[in-house]
């Protein structure tokens, strides 16, 4: 008969043998390799088709040739010089849209090669585009607004190139809807909408001024009634004063 110590030893050897013959996966079913850390992928900015570039007025113009030779295949190009800066507005079709980083690299090459100097207006980006994430728009940029002013006042100051037409005939152009047309019947729907949007704050201001004017008229009428009442009271007081003076004279007293 095996002793208790021998039985215990045999049981240990049998348990060890069973552990050695067990499959590796069953040794520790709860043990799992640590999850690999997923690399954080930064959200890449989408490609844009409209860009407004600001640079120093003393620089040479950024030309279509400069852009095309550096693989920025724009199909519309507009440039003006205003105050201390120049502004170049470009449009690229869907196939040739470009990301900001790519445009920055291209402009660096142009700056180094042709001596173009960077510039910007305080509060606005030197390279602006329409943003899907915010309410900002190229149309809000002072350079763009000045460009549309020149478009309607002195087009000689506006340098442009359009692949598929002319400034005053290309209806799909970036500046087409900003051309002032006197006859509303000749305006496109978008031009009419833009005119309504432009006039809306003016109409609202007129309505506010009209309301203020009515309030002032009411206030003035009230003040006139008050003045009329005071004048009437003053007249009555003067009349009574004259009567008192006459009575004093009749009594042989000299009124002061």
C-alpha cells in the first residue's frame, strides 16, 4: 500500500504529465496578446477647386505659365494689384483639384524661382479657399471683393485668362455672377439671387429707419402737444398778471 506521501507524489507526476500533453492553446485560454495600437491617421484635407493667393505687390505676377509648368492646371485665372498686395484667383476643374499642401509646395518653388514674396491681410489666410467645415468663403476675402469692384469699374486693371471663353461671355466663370447687369430681365437666376441677398440688409435697414422715424414722429407730436399746453398755461398766467397790475394801478400802487 503506498503511503500518503507516495500517493501525493504520484498524483503530482500524473497532473504534470497531463499538463505536458495538453494542447498549447488550452494552457491559458484567457491569455490574449495585447491589442496592437492603431496608428492615428490624421484627416487629410480635401482637394479644392478654387484658390485665392495673396502676395506682395512688388513681386512679379504669378502667371498661368508658372502654375501650369508646376502642375497646377487651372482653367481660370484672375490677378489684380491693390494697395500692398497682389491677388491671384484660380479655378481648377474636378480632375485637377489640388490640396493645400501641394499648392504651398508649388508656390514655394515659384517664390524661389521667380522672386515672388509672400504676403497676407491680417485676419485672412495668404492662401484661401472655400471651406466645408466653416462658414468662411473666398467671396468674403477683401481681395476678392476688390476684384469684383474692379470687374465693374475698370476691367483694365484685371488680368485674366479663361480656357473656355472670355470674361464677359463665360457664364460658368468665377466672376460671371458678379458682373453688374442693369436690366434685371438679362440677369441669370444666380445673379438675381445674389442681388436679393445684397439688397436684403439694405431693405432691413430701411425698415428699421422707417420704424425709428415713426417713433420719432410720435415723440415729436407728443412734445408739440406738451409745448402747446405749456404755452397756453403761460398765456393765461400772463393775462392774470396783467389784470393784477391794472388793479394795483387803480388802487394807486405802483406795480413792480
